[in-house]
């Protein structure tokens, strides 16, 4: 299974592509989509959508996993990031790729075994799980890889009613 993990944003969108075979995760590619802050929001959203479509066409993911938004205080940031997330969701829908959403708590628990794990604990585990020599940079890309791994683990979970191993 090929999984495209996405850490949504507008200025920076992290992406991570992994394959999962029999519980083994292998890195395909990771990076970020960046948009110029001096451009109109509509232009930036179009660029995100175009770049996402290019990633989808190049890597042909079986699923896209995206982090759900969680904002405690800054409503303006939440609205802008929501726009970026919409461009990502649209690219997935236009290309017929199933989309799955995970909260930061779910991702941390799937990767580090603890929903309140620190960023360092999560990035260290991403490095270990993908057998990398260094922690992926920037953080947005590492987060996207964590989201992809979270999805791979959920699809094999006994808690997933569609899993081959499901006991539900």
C-alpha cells in the first residue's frame, strides 16, 4: 500500500510518502510544498492543489492521510490553514483517492505509544520506524511521515473494522 501523509498549511504543506507491506514501512519521498507569502491566497491555494495533484499522479497513493486541525487560540491561523486543507482535500477528491483524517493525539499514540508524546519523541520514532540515518527535516515533512505511518498502523489495527485482523 502506498500512503501519502499530509501536514496541512498554506505557507508550508508537509508531505511524506511511504509504502507499507506486511507491517514494514519504507520511505519513498518526503518534503514540503511552499507558497510565496506575497501572493494572493487564491493563487497559493491553486499552487497547493496543483502540487498535490502532481504528487498523486507521480506516486499513485492508495490512500491520503491528513492531520485534522486543532487550534486552541489563534482563530485567524485556523481559518487560513483550513483553506489550505480544503485545497488538499479537493486534490484527493478530484483524483479519486480515499482520504483519512487523524488528530494529533492519534498520530502521537500510533507513533510513540503515548498521545502526549513530545515532538522529539515522535520524530525519533519516525526515524527509527523508517530506518533513516537522520530525522527528516523540516518538521512539517517529519509530521507528514508520522501521519502516513499512523494510517498504515491503523489499517492493520484490530480496532479498524475493515482490517484483515479485525476482531470486531
